[in-house]
C-alpha cells in the first residue's frame, strides 16, 4: 500500500513538472493560465501577403484558421459588423461569400470584373464592390441571399471605387474622380462630402462621422471635415474617439474628435503594421513584424497593458495587410 501511494505521488509531481515546462516554452504570453489576464472575446479576421491568404483567429480559443488560401488568390475582403458573413474578391472574376457560423461558402460571378474594394453591410445581406469596365468603374451591389447583381452608381467614367458601409448598413460611402460621396439608401441622392477623391475607411458606431484614409474625419450632419490627423488612417474607437497610425513611425495614437487630447498607445519599439479595435472599444489588436516573425499583440487600452502577445508566423516574409475585429458570430437562418 505504501509503494502504491508513493507511485501516485511521484506521478503527480512529474505531471506538475511537465506542465510547468510546457508553459515556459510557449510563445504565447496571454491566456487564462499562470496568472495571465483572461483573453478578450471575439474573432480577428486578417489578410496576409506572401502568401495571399485570409485568416480568422478565435481569440478565447487561441485557434488560427485560413479561410481563403493562395489557390483562391484573395485580393480584398470585408466582414459584416454582426460577424456573420465575410465577402472577398477571389482572383480576377469571382466574389466569395462565407457564412461564418457554419463555414458554408458560395461563389458568385459578377457581370464585370471586381476591382479595388469590397464591403459587406451590417448583417451580411448585401455586398458592395468596385466593378471594372473598359471606360472606368462603378459601384455594384450583390444581394447575397438571392445572388442578384445591380449597379449602384451610373457613369463609369467617374471611376467610382472603394465602397464602405456604415455599421447600420446604409449610408454607403465611396470615392470617385471628383470627390468623396455618400448615399443614404438605394434610391437616395448622392451627396458630395469633399471635392478631393478621398477613400472612405470607417464610420463611427452611431453613424454620425466618417473617417477617410487621408486622415480626415467628416461630420455627416454638417457634411464637412472636422478633424485632420497627422498622416494616418483613422479607425473609430467610440463615437467621438479615433485611433490612427502615423505612417512614418507606425506608432498608434488615440484622439478625441476635438483634437485636444492626443496620446500614444503604442511605442517605437513595437511599431504596428496593421491594427483593429475591439467592437466594445476596450481593446486594441495590432500586428508587429520584426525580423522574419509576425506577432499579434492585444492591449487593454484603459489599463495600458498587453493581455496577449503571440507569434503568428515565423521564418518567412508573411505580412498582414488588413484586419477586422468582430464579435463571435451566432448561427442565424436566412
């Protein structure tokens, strides 16, 4: 009996030592074990180059999965704000749509070749994309459940491109030769916000403001720019706060729309290539490339501390190009 108790004790000690050794060798410094802070909720979706792929990373489950690989040649993608659907341009002629809760996938062949930019509305029912023609380009729409294509803009010579939905669906913003435009619905009037061809990037959560790639934020009620940040592309953290990245130093800053309080969120030692705020505005995810490794870092903004640091890729030239953070999708019946 004494020998049996001794054997059980030795096995337990060995198990503890093995677990300790595993945790020491891990390249993931976030999670629920060893006193680390809990992982934030949600799923990160991001695209990479070399090779061209689209990934999803389930943050709580620590699970990385390729949704589209180099065989499909994905060039651009978008994820609905409810996290239920992803649309992407595949190769030179197809649009792929994935129902994210189930993984079901469908491909659509538009009448014209898709070009720069694709956007999915708030619930994954409608996709807007740039349709290329010999004389220019238009914004076209895909009714996803019905597989029906329609034109949203008219004259292709204005080279309409880069559609962007608000978080409520419409309005839809886009860029064309003579400026930045927005329309409140399918049959609404086109409103020109700026005479320069600005590329729209992000609507504020309640839809009152629009951020563009050139570093401006437009107040949609007054149809005018109210903030110009240094040289970065803003993303909204909440209705009146933006995050933006300095294009030279790659430091991420946080600023109110009144621009009276600006603070650096990341430092020069960990420059960010691409970033995405969490849906609730509490966290920031950014991708940091050093040498031949690409790391994901998630920061608790209020506490100013990292809750996750993870090496995603190493030993290659993989770079992250675009990222979205969405709540984990729930299955819904269309």
